[in-house]
């Protein structure tokens, strides 16, 4: 991870006993939410910290794409590109869309 302040953050959590959460970039271009929480023992003593890492690369990539107006892959080299989701082909805009459902028929009176 590219987080030179991790040790300072751990000391702050131990000093204040308040949890901390922040996004951090990894050296390989991935992003993680780092959460640091005080570790409490069964007899309610603080005996260190618990650090969790949640991968948020996909949400960071989508956020970057939204920032550039969805003009294609993210321009930020720290954010890896995610291939677009596969979708069904679209009908040309000049043709009406059709569905498998039948259109209602008018019933004529005899």
C-alpha cells in the first residue's frame, strides 16, 4: 500500500480510541478502504488495533469515469480500467423497439 501515515494513524487510534477509515491506493493500482479500530479484549482492555482492508477498486474506477464525463476509460493511471459490462445489442434509434408481448387487439361488435 502507498500509505506512509499508517503507523501514525494506528498511534492516533490507540490514543483517542476512535476508529478511522480512509481510501488508500496500492502500488499495483488497486484501491482499498483501510479501517483501523481499537481491539478490546473480553475484559474491556485495549490490546492493540484491528486493521481491515476492503477492495474498492471498482467503485474508484467508476467514480473516475464519471468525473471525466463517461468519455471512455479513466485517464488517471492510478485507476485501472474495468471492461464495460456486456449488454444486448440495441435496435437502431430510427426503428421502433419491439417486444415479445402481443399488442392488444380490438374486439369488434357483431
